[in-house]
C-alpha cells in the first residue's frame, strides 16, 4: 500500500513529479485516481493563486497475485477507510513551482510542435519531389523497356526471317547437292560406259585384226601350197607327157625300125645295122626313163617340203587361234573386271550420296537445334527482362508504399503530438469560475499516455469510484491480467522521466528522413534494391544485344572459314616469312615478338619462323641435334615467348623443319661423318645407300640427293617414328601450329603425308623447287610439265600439304614486262599451280633463298608492287617476304592490297575469270566482288559487256595496277 498527498487539482499529468512514498518497487505500475463526489467543487483558480483543500489519495500497487483498484476516500464524507492529512505549506510551494515548470514545458512543447510542423511541411515537399522523381524514373524505365522490347521484337523478326532464309538456302543446297550427286553419278556412268566401250572396241578390233591376220595367213599358205602343188603336178604331168611322148616316139621309131628290119630281112638286107640302131634307141629310152624317175623323186621331195610348210602353216594358224581365244578370255576377264569396278564405283557413289544425305540431315538437325537453342535463349532473355521489369515495378510500388506508410506514420505522429499539445493546453489553461463545481474529471496517467474519462454513468466509472463490491477471484484476476493492455513502466520522478530511453512513439530521425528524400543509398534501403535491379536489367539487356549480334555474325559467316582438310588451314591465310638470310646475326626472337601486334593489325594470319634447331650453318638449314632448340636466332625460352606473343595476337606459328638431311656429330672408323648424336643417336643405317659421300647403309633414296649433308632414309621405321615424335614435341611443348617443309624433292611425298597426319598441323607448305623450261635463254610459254611435277608431289601427300607455286613466280618474272599473255593458259586459267590446284598453291615473289643477300633468283624490284597486286588478289595462299614489308618501302601498298583481299572475301578457292591477257595488260575477275587490272591497258568495268553490277574503284596505281570492288 502506498500513501501520498495530492492537492485537489486537475493537473494529474504532473503528479509523477510529486514526492511519493511507496512500499513497492519504484518502477512498477501504479493506477492513480483523482476525484470525489460530483456534488462538490474540486478546485478553484483565482488570479494565479491556488486554494486547495487537502485530499488523501491511497494507491495500491498491482502485483502478480492480486489486481485491485485503488480506493479513493473523500475527507468530507468522513469515510472510515481513509485518513485525512493536512497539506503543508511547502507542498503548496512545490505545487506552484511544478505549475511554472509545466507552463515552461508547454511553451517548449509548442515550440517543438511548430518545428515539427515545419519539418513535416519540408518533408512533405521532399516527398512530393521524390515521388515525382520516382514516377519520372518509372516512365523513363518503361520507355526504355518498350524501346528494348521493340528492338528485341525487331531483332527476333530479323532472326526468324534469317532462319527462314537459311532453311530455304539449306533446302536449295540440299537439292543442289542431290542434283549434283545425280549428275556426278550420270557423268561417272557415262564416263565408265565410254571408257568401257572404247576398251571393248579396241579389244574387239584387235581380236578381229588377229582373226583376219590368221585367216589371211592360212589362206595365203593354202593358196601358196595349192599353187605350188598345182604347178608341180602340172610340170610333172607335162614332163611325163613329154617323156611318154618321147617314149612313144622311140617305140614308134623302134617299131618302124623293126618293120624296116623285118622288111630288110625279108628283103635279104643286112640286119646288123638295124640291131645296132635299135640298141642305141633302147639306151636312149632307158636314159629318158631314168631322167623321168629322177624328176619324179625331185617332185616327191618338193611335195614333202610343201607338206611340211603346210604343217607349219597349220601350226601358225593354231597359234593364231590360241591367241585369239586368249584375247577373248582376256576380253571377258576385262569385261568382268570392268563390271566389278563399275559396281564398286556405283557403290561408292551410292555411299557418297548416302553420306551427303546424312550430312545434310545432320547439318539441318544441327541448324534447327542451334536455332531452337537460340530461340530458347531469346525466350529466356525475354522472360528475364519481363521478370526484371515486374520486379522493378514491384520495387517501385514497395518504395511508394513504404513512403506512404512513412508519411502516414508522420501524419499520425503529428496528429498525436497535436492532440497531446491541445490536451495539455486545455488542461493547463482551462479556467473555471469560483464556487462552481464541475463534474468529476478522472485522469488515468500511465507512463506518458493520457485518457480522459468523462462518462459518469459508465460501469468503469462506478468501478473506479466505488470500488469492487467483493474481492475478485483468482481466476478472474488472471483473466483480466491476460487481456489488459500492456503499458510502459511508470516514471517515478522527473529526472528518471527525462533520462529514460523509452519513447512512446518511434519516429524516424531527421537525417533518416532527409536521406530518403535525397536518395542516399543505405544498407537495407529500397533504393539499393532499385539500383541493383537497374544494373541487372542493364546487364541482361547488353547480354541480349551481344547474343543477337553473335547470331547475326554467325549467320553471315562464310562456310569457307571453317577448316576443311588437315594441313590446309581455313583458306584465308596470309603467310608472313618473318626472317631473311641475315636474321641470325641478331636476337631475332626478341625482335620478332615485338612485331606480333603490328603483323596482326596489318592482316597477316600466319608467321613463318626460321629453323629452330641447332645447326652447323647459322641460318639453321644444316640441322644436327633436332631436340636442341637453342639456335642462332635465340634461346628456347625466347622462342616460346615469341610464339606465345604470336598466339596472343591470334597468329599461327609455322616452324621451318628440315627433314631431308641431317649433319652428323661423329666420324665412323672410316673417317666418314655418319654418326649422329643427341637424343636421336642414329647411325649409317639412317642414311640412304645411294648417297655418294656418306656411306649410308639404308635403302635407296626416294627423291633427289642433297650432297652437302647425309640424306635421311625415311623408309626406316625407327626414323619415321623419331621424326613424328619430334614434330609432336614441337607442336605440344613449343607451340608451333604448322610446318614449312624444306627441300621436299629429296624424299617421297607419301612420308610427308604420314608426318602431317601424325602431327596434325593447322597449315603446311612444301618447298618443291626445280627449274622451269627455257628455250634459247627465253622462258617457254608452256610450263605445264613444271607445274605438273609440283602437283604430283602434292598428290603424293594426299593433298595434306600445300606447295610453293614456283611456276607462278617464274612466269611473273617475264609476264610483268609487257608479256601479260603469259598469265593465261589455253584453257583460260592462270598458268601456274594456281590454275590447276589453287587451294594448294602458296604464291610468293621472294624468300630467303631467291632474294635477301643470297639473291639466287631475285624478283624485279620495280615490279614488286605489280607482283603483289597479282598474288594478293588471286586465289591461293599468298606469302609476304620480311624484307619487302619492312625494308623496301612498300608496306602501305601491301596493307592496302591485304585490305582489298579481306573486303572482297578472296580466299584460296576463289574462282578466276580472265577477260584480257595480251601485251598491253591483264584483266581478271576474282570471285564475285573483285576485279583487277595490270598494265597500261585502257579498261574499266563499264567497258566490259560480260561484267554486270556496280563497281567502285578501291585502288588506283595508274598503269601499274587498279582494283575495283563490287558495291
């Protein structure tokens, strides 16, 4: 129970400042009740003087076990429950001082209220500005989003149209491929039929000729035998007739003689003479008979000889018949073999067609899959953009709602402060007439909260004034305690109330309000989320633009940019020979690394390095230890650093490898240098046996002999294995991307194919250099034999390597001296390897052998610009020499021609159509977008009837050369 004195005063809100005597803890909750009966005056206010009647107030604290209300006893009622205590004079003084303090506090409250109103007005203005700024940002964001959506829809429409165009092109390409395959099949069938028919006709003609020859021989032999037999028989018959006639004549004579003898005998004539004559006639007759028998024997011998000739003729006829039958068998076998080959070719063509169909289907599937993936990514981007837009709108709405809640809280706080100020003003300034009693005013004070209760008839008033009729049960007290409001703890005195940390209403601080208005990012603020969302939207927008750009670039990519075959690159290489014959005298790798960015910007795509291995000659072309890469050009580390610099500029690094020969480290017991050292410690078995200088024990050479060093026998398995391992180490450990193969005339191209397939270079060039055809000191027009030898070597490599077009270089030496007719062959194509196999032709004007300080075959210096204008605008892979680019003052000419080649899209497989090639000049169209002219020939595209389209002159060097590009 706590007991304290209180004057009869309406200022219940000041009671916490009065001294209080309490038996409970000082910070527990109290209920303070002021009041009495309604028919009595409670206080009087006269000219600032207080006339108070002392009253007793007894307050009982409310603990956990009992909730009872304070009972109030009026001293006039004479209640026995309360005791009346007189108020002392010092309490009156204390009350007056409290009143003055209350008035001062009221003024402070008014001043604070005015400040709050002013701040509220200022914050309201800032809020409106911020809302306007937010709405403006929202409109800008919506407009940007709409523009992004329109741009995206436009790009999407373009991509869809592009997709339809690609599909149509794919369908057309597929149809073209099918038609081409059908035409190829028909052509192959026609060619096979023609070849077969030609061979069959030839064989039939040969068989018929053999049969005719045999029949004619047999007929001649028979005719000869018949004639000889007839002649012999006729001669025998004639001789027989003559002999018989002679015999008959002799017999007739004998008969006559006999008759005469008989007559003489009868006539008594002497018969001795007659007998002698008869005997002589008989002797003659016997001689004639013996001659006839000799002739018969001769005739028999002649007949036997004729029979033997007849037998020989029969043997020859039988042999002819046998040959004819063999020819027929061979013809049948050839027909069977031809039929089998035809079936195999037909099967190959069918498999090729199936492969083309499968590739077309797979390509279509891949294109559709890529397009679907692209559509999915675009849809995902759209969804992300929509989601980001929605989240940004939600963020704006949340921010607006937060601002509105803050403003409502400020308004409610202001209203509360206004109500409190008005209430305090009413309580402090309200005056009542003397001797006038009002109704009882009951104030409930709880830690700064004031509730005015004026309902006299309410149950609450009766309960407060009269007290409970009976003691409240425990269960009811617990229930009341569970539902009663929770108030802050009561303040005991003024100092505690002023120093407390408790605030009835948590209003934002001034700097917080200003930070929101000025949009200062703070941790946990909505503004940071807005900024982050804006950054996310910007990133996604840029990502979407990049994706659309990549799709556009991918759609425009030329099919030839992809690598088609091993060792031949993409077809758009421009090779730069990055050394000359004297480069070994300087720290070349270090100097070359500095030029990497310049070469890349100038349009080069591949850099040809000097030989990297240890060498007897400083230039590197007499290698000894292949694995020792510390050469005259620099150390191994410098080589790697230089190659890395080339790769950083997206340049290919081509290594110059010498595979034909190798210098030995030691002498054999015979004093011959044929013992190799280093990691590849070969012996004489690694040297070809037909090398006349080094006593090799290997197999014969498969090419020409290089007499200055031992020629390597590439037919040995261990040699090829070691070389392939070395090439792979250069590829994987050092970083070379391809090869320049030195002196490939010394060994077969089949070995080169094996080395290229094993090392898988991005690009490879072979040096097949031999002499062109000359007549009386002048270059021959027909150089087909020369370029055929180069093409044969490329064929031997299986087409895996290119070769330097030495034929074109040699022809340009003469053609640029007003003999431009040399630049076209009878078929209307270029006269070098470029005309037969352009994708494998590496065109050049000079290198370290033909030019530089060696000068074995220098190009005319005044024709360098024309020469480069020819090779840089024509198909094939052009090679630019270091001296020409950096030392000869034609760098700008070369970069201009490289740019023309790039813009026109000229590559190693571009088509060439030559319009003019005579003494005055040369005109050709390369691809579909470039036309070039050499010489003083008066020509431009408008003068050519067969040349359609609109053309713009890109390079004009007068009578030297001119280049036009299609607009």
